C-alpha cells in the first residue's frame, strides 16, 4: 500500500461525509434503466452517455448536453419521478448498513446529488435509515464537482471540510471533496473498471470498522 493510498487510514477525523449512490447504496440498475430510456428518446449514444450521468445532479447532466428544445428542469423532474417509482434492485453496498450504524448519528452526513424525495426512496429500498444530517440537490445552487455540497455538509455538522473524511465513488464527487479541502476515500464496489486515484480505496465496508478515540475522533480500520 502506498503512502498516498494509506493516508485516510493513518488519520482521524471529526466526522464522515458520504455520497449516496455508488457509495453507500448500489442504484446503478435503476438509474441506468431510467436514464438509458431517456437517452434513447433523445437520440443519444447511450453507451457514451451513461458514464457521464453518475454523481451529478440530473438537471446539470441535462443542461450540459445543450440539447435543442429540451428544458433541463422539466426533463430532470420527469426523470426524478420515474426513478422514485423504480427502486427495483436498489441495495446497500456490502457492509454499509452496519458501518453507518456504528457511527454516532451527529458525526456523519449524506451529501448526495439526488433530490430529497429520491434519496428517501432509495435509502428506504436499501434498508438504510434516513440520517440526521443530509445535503441534497435542492440545497445547492451548483452541483458536484463544485465543492458547495461538501462545504455545506461540514457546516451542518458544525465543522470545516478539512475536519471530515469524504466517501465517494465517481470523479465529480471526488473533485468536489478535494476542492472543499477534505480527505477522500474512494469506494469501488460499483466500478466496472479499475479506478485510477491517489486516494485511499476500499471495495466496500465488509471488514471495515470505525475506531472512536477518547477525544471522539473517528478513524477507519481494516
């Protein structure tokens, strides 16, 4: 293990900030069904498009395509409704339920690009209790890779991003965590291809536990 990849395991943090999709839950089957159907209706190359929609707000994904005659707000609302209705196959990342349950509830938050209604539906489907603190698509003006979401997540815990460890799975979220000034650990459970990153990586939460020090600081132990 290199010094770079070991860094998150060598430090302690005041809190953890978790992305949702691909990080604590696997919603790929549902997301790709809905977004794939939408992309085909727009005449897009589905295979090229699909990797671009993970980790970003739906409205940002659509806006960035600059499709003529397509209103990003309208289309993203329709997609959100379809995703809420289709949570078939949405499951927790292995070990995530127990890992989250071991954390003090005031010391972690979910920071997701999903709207609040979709987050509630997917967390319920995966068997993960709704957290005390959450940042969703509605809470920020600009989505990932902008760091606003992780800055806000830390603020809601009364902390600075540099006090926190961010758990992420895709480039947009990793960049957001970095830009916020937080350390990042990358979850690879849903990756179809090896991820190239200098950050610590874990496949999932199996075999991972939380150590809580006397001063309340959190550290992750394999």
